[in-house]
């Protein structure tokens, strides 16, 4: 190897190390929840719609939060962090990854216009890289085994759960999963019971991830006309339902299950107000929002 080639290799290695340490230093210096909270309050409305055009013009907060995620040690996150802290971290990372993918392909109007959106490598944690599918299936569901996660993850489409304007934290993650589940199940656009037609219509999310509902609500075998997965989903609906009439109808089992078409249109906040420079500052806990 020539002297100049060695110098070139060493220079490239130095630049790589410098960039890596710079990202880590930037991420380590940030309050992750403060950054993500500021982003959500600035670019997401109460309906869970996202100002993707505004993020594309002003990506600093999103980039800062992605830098915070990248600065974490994946071994610590997976093995040393408490369950609630790690679960909240991965849910927030999933949502940040969704927004990053949409913004990179904006002005796409639908997830169908983004090729293999859920398999794009988008989240970096230390030296490890993840797609949305990997975060959902290989980390969140495999590690934490909580069906409610599926009803809290917003995938950027109107057919998915609403994106909440407040971050998931170790203190609120369990409560937010419960509230997200209640909200999803009480929305007739997600779960609709039609007694006159002896039919229940369910979000296609239940069809896609039905096997995961066997984790806590599984039945030993197929019962009647319903499959094991369907029985698990029905048990889940009964367990989390607040409506006694709905519970009685579901328990009778004299109905058929249909799955709604999935709406891939982006949850785009089209009429969002202009983004001000002041609003791009971090909101620390306790400060006015």
C-alpha cells in the first residue's frame, strides 16, 4: 500500500469518527422528550394530522430528535433501561421514523406512493439500523408482547391510529396505551357494530396483526365459525369495551366479522398555520405550551 493511499484511508477514517462523535455529542446534549414534545406541539394538530410541508421546510427539530435517538447505546436501551422507558423510546422512535420517511417523499399523498415504506431503514440507534417493521415486530411486539401497541402506533395514514401530540414517557406509556386502545375501539371508523345486519366491521389492523392478539387473549382452538385469531380479537374487544350493550352483542357470537378497507391517505395537516421561529424552540417541562 502506498504512503498516499494510507494517508487517504486514515483521513477517511478520521472524518467518519469525527462525524459519529459529533452526532453522539449532539444527541447526548439534548433533552429528548423536550425536543420531541416541541416537535409534536408545533407540527401535529389535535386530530393527529401532521404538517409535513412545514417539517420539510423546517426539519431542525426532527433532525435533532433523530440525532438524540442515534446517540443512544442500543445495548443499554435493550438490556439496561427499565421496561417502560425502553418501550416509550421505541414508540417515539417509530413515530419519528414514519414522519422522516413521509417528509423524504413529500408531497406524496398516500403511503401507496412510497415504495416499501415500512421496510425502509430509517432509524439509527448507535451503530444499529432499523425499519418501521423491525421496530414494530422484532422489538416492540417481540419484547413487550402488548397488543395495545398496535392501536397506538401511527403509521402516517388515516387508516392508522391517531398520532398523539404528547410524547410517550416511562411515566405515561402504560396509561397512554390504554387510552389509545379505548379511543381506537370507540371510533366507529375502526370498530363498527351493526346489530341489524348481525355484523361487526373491524379495522384491517386487526386482520394484519391478528396473530399478536393471541398473546394475552388466545383461545386453545377454533370455536364455531370463528378462527383462533378472531376469538382472541373478540375477547380483546370485550375486555376493553365500555359499552354494556356492545359487550352483550359480542358475547352472543351471532354475527359475522368483516374487515374495513384500509385508508392509505396521508394524515396531512394541509391548512396548518405558518411555522414561526419562536415555536421551533424546545419546550422544557413546566413551560407554557
